[in-house]
C-alpha cells in the first residue's frame, strides 16, 4: 500500500470520527477530555462555572489562573491571538477527581496541561486523558498538525513518559494498514486498544501494548489484506 493511499484511507476514517472522541473504554481511573475545542469564551465560562467554580478563573481575556493547594498557577497566552495555529493559547477543558485539564494550542499542535490540585504539579497532558485504575499512570492524546491520526503517550503520574506512538500500527516508516481505537487500562495496569484493518473494517481485534526485547509492540500482530 502506498503512502498516498494510506493517507487517503486514514483521512477517510478520521472523518468518520477517529480524530475526535476516542470511544475510550471506561475504567475506574478518571477520564478528562477537551470537548468543543473550537468553542468560544462563553462556552468555556459555562464549563468553569459547572466544574471548577472558585478554582479556575479568567483574570483577563488571555490569562487563565488555577488555584491549587500549593498556590495559584497562571497561564498567559502568547500572541498573535487572531491567526489560526499561531501563538500559544490556553483554555479550560475539564476537572475530575482532583485533576484539571487545560487545552493548549501552539503553532503546530493541539495538546494540553494536566494539573494535580493537591500538589500543584503541572505535567504534559493532551486532548483526552485516561488514568490507570491505580492512578499511577495516564494515557494522553494529542493532534500534531498535518498528521492523519493522533499521537498517543503514556506517562507516570509525575509526567515521566514511558511510551509514545500513534493511533495506528506502522508496517514500516510512513506506512500503516491498521488503525487503533478504544484505548483502555486493564485492572492489572496493562494497556490495550482495538485494531482495525484499513482495507477491511470487519477485521478487528484486541491488542495489548507489550515490551519485547526492549521495544514496545502491539500484540497480537495480524496481517491485513492489501487494498
């Protein structure tokens, strides 16, 4: 399958919703998400009032403050403010079980900042966050500009990265024949997802992120038909 064909098929799947909500499998760990990422100040104000009243507030059009047990954190946007994919901008997304997720959009990526209210610790977040059941690690998604898919990352709760990859299984650099969705944590702390062939969407199976000879792989590995 050529890279051009792969990108075309991936774009078609993303248009069906893979680039939005990931259909995250529910677990005991908190799930935070940036919904309505393109909405305006009024929608953000409603989210703050509903989920973070007295904790998150706008100190100005381009300044967001977050109150933690260790003090107030301030997040100031950087200009330009009126050009797409320019500058550096923060928006409140979600608050669950002592964690706050901010959307951060810079010149190339849509990502986020995760804040622990108890410690005041800031770590790299994403557009969606799913904690492991024991809350010792979390899974995050981000959308790099120009990528037909998402970057997936797993980090320890202190922000230390343990794995980073994409929402597809690469055959070789720049080519893939299966997408990934429905990421989930197991009770034992393993990470799983559902794989689906591009050329035949009926070929769908569960995979687990597994370390083999020092390298992370999605197993079991199955061969998809050529398009």
